[in-house]
């Protein structure tokens, strides 16, 4: 059952088209990802869905409501973590929870939420004294305090260290496991691959593909990549002549062979026949990053 | 984080019960009580408040103690400077709160995304304005009471003889200046700009309120201009009430017009982000 339906969304700011033509549906209980480089229109899209912005054209339905006409009904049922939003500097953690829980007809237990997010010891800490990770966890707590049916998380882990990022991912899975639908906006390929049940690849204001992470990867031709250091020099043609190989490239120290099918066996057999030993051999699967490059001809954001 | 699932469990059980939804709900009053309490606490934590609050009391003490302003003078019809100086002092604090405190709070709330965050909850952003208004009203009432108490006990300055007229003038002066503060917050591109505009607007407005030329000292020409400024009209209306008459309708009308017209323009121009 679809909880969000977006059709032909279009939004421009002056001459700049932020969202050109975006359509997707989100099913109840899934983690739906919106993945794309910075400036692709991801945030504008979710802000239209949240009712913060008015689209120029297209239709949006959230839990059966139009976010512009029935904004209040939508806002009571969704929880939002905004990309750039803070709290007053001197507001304490527990005060923020108490305040935000008073906004909803059926709030969750704020103290328990803080406990589960590891913020109990920070209850009396003012917002500006929290670390980036703590502020982010508080933002998640505030997004959940109204008992939402849908949680929107926008660039949730940007600016977090790797450990905090992984902790946050675990948290997002726990949210989903309890039946809350999660819409996750991100430009981290790894995050989308790890968390999302389905995801929309967005580039230049358009959805270029919409599938499961595995489905997106399988669309890319040449599913395998071999990296190794050759023990002795060899002629590339012995590999490019193989039907499994699509490309052979060299970095300063490594040979990179891309191909598909039974690539590993074909390459190692051929090399063994010429007495070439592939040292430090690694096999890499194509990932979402490759899928994105294949689908758009561009790279995703630089990974941090 | 292991207990997390239990909270969400409870969340799911209760979130879809229609009985918990009181009608359409979410009117302007949603969250107003908590927001007001929260804004009040935040204001008390602001060190600038103590400064704003102590200035008027200090002025009363200084002008009440100095021989030139604390003794009867023919310039004031045999009364004292201090007897005419409470309305300018009160309007000055109103000006400071509306033009500096309010504008910087709203500008920083906007710049830091606090207003946007509120806009995605069931609370209407206008509710935050009302909360701010209530907090300002409460603090101004407190400081005014302290000013009147100090002036009364230490320097024998009488209470306003037309007390209801005074309260009315005081209230209208606050809401009209609140509207001016909102307009500045609405048009200023940044918090710094808002504070700058507020400060620039502050001096002519308190001049017209008679901070430098209280009561009988104000030249007639300036008094004519003052009649049509929010702090001037407020100051004169309060002075009339002090002297025992109901404020002139002109002054009350000026304050009401400022409130409605400026308030309406501000509400049209105000941006939440």
C-alpha cells in the first residue's frame, strides 16, 4: 500500500529548475531512499512532500492527504529531520523533547526516546553544547516524538564520524522494524546501499532509475572488476582477446580488468599460461556508484 | 539503544486510534502554553535581559536623586522632572524590547532553521509570534511595575491617577511596537541587518517619546510629530493617564492604526526561512 504518491513534480526557482519531473511512490513500512549528487533536487522534492514548499506543477499525496490543502493532517502524521535546522542555543535536550511532544495529539515517551538514543546523560545540556552526532540524534528523537507514520530523514549522517554514522544506520533500521515508513535523502552511496529497500536515483531534477539497490546494480553491464599487481609485464591483448573481458586499464601499480561472466577464472587461467602471477588479487562487484555513473555519465558526490 | 523498539512498539499501538484526534485540532493554541513557557525560560537565560531590565530602574534612581531633576522646578509647573519622566522611560524599554530583543530572536530563529523546523510540526508558526508577544508583555509589565514601585517608594512619584487609561495606553503601545519589530524582522535580510535597522529606528522613536524632552519641555512642533509616532503617542497617552484624564483618542487611534496596518504588512512580508 502506497503511503506517498508523487507524480510529475516540477519546481523552479527563477530560471533554475530544481525539480524537473519527479514521480515515485513509497510503500508502507519500507525505507525508501532518494539518492543523488548535491544539487540534484532531492531536498526540494522532499520539502514539497512535507508541505514546506509549493510545487509549480505535479501532484503529491501523503497518507491520502494533499500536503498543501491538508497540511495539518500531514504534519500530525509525519516526523521530519531537516537538513539544516537547529534549536535555540540555550534550549536543553529534555526541554526540546517536552516542547515538541506537546505539539502532537499522541506523543511517544520522550524520556524513553532519549534513553534509546543515548542522550539521557545530556538531558540538561543546552543545544549548542552538544556534539554534531548528539545534535543529529536529538533531531531524530524530535522527528519521532510525535509517533509518526512516516519519518523523513534528510542527509542524516552528513558530518558524522564513521562510527556515529554506523550507529545512526542501525537506528534507522530499528525505526523501520517497528513499522514506521522511512524516507531517506542522501548522497552517500554506501548509506543507500546498506539501508534502503528501494531507492530513486535522482540527477538534475529527474528520477533516472527506481529500483532495489541490487536491481540497480544488476542493470549495469560488466558486473565484475579485478585488481592485481602483475609479477611480470605482459601484453594486454592476451586479456582483451578474452570474450569475458570488456576493458583492461592500468594504474601506477595495478592492472584493472573489467568484465562479466566467469571473469576470474578466464583471466587467471590465461595469466597462468603465460607465467604471470597476479599478486594482491581483489575481486570487486559493481556497486551503486558504478550504476550511477552508468546511468547518468556522472559521478555521485565525493565520498567523505 | 536496545530498548528503542519497545518505545516504537507503544508508538504504533497508539498512533492510529481516531479517538486521540480531537476534531481538526491544530489551531493557533496548539503548543502555545509550552512554547510560551519555553520562550520565557530562554529569555531569562539571555544575559542581555538583565541589562535591558536594569536600565530603566537605574534611570529612575539617577533622575530621582539628582537635585536638578529630583526637586520642584518652575519649568515643570512646580513639579519635578522625575514626575514627568516615567512615561518616556517605560516607552524606551518597550522600544528596546521590540526593536532589539524581538528582532534578534526572530532573525536568529529564521537563520538557524528553527522556524522551518516548527513549520513541519502541527504548530502554526504564528503561535510562536503569540508566545513571543506574551513573553514580551510579561517582562515589560514586570519591569514597569518595578519602575513604578521604585519611583513611588523612593521618590514619591504618584501612581497613574487614571489607572485603566494607563493600562490601555501601555498595552496598545506594546502591541504597536511589536508590529514595528515584526516588520523590521520581515524586511531585514539577516539578523545583523535587523539589529542595525532596529537600533537606527530606536533613537528617533525614543526622541519622539520625550526621553530628552519629557512633558512640558517638548517643543510644540515636535509634539505634533510625536502624536503620530508609536512611542510618542504611547508616552503622551500614558502621561495623560498619570495626570488623571483618560488618554486622548488621537493617541489611542494612532497606536491602534500602527498595530493593524504595520502588523498586517509585516504578516504579509514575513518569511519563515
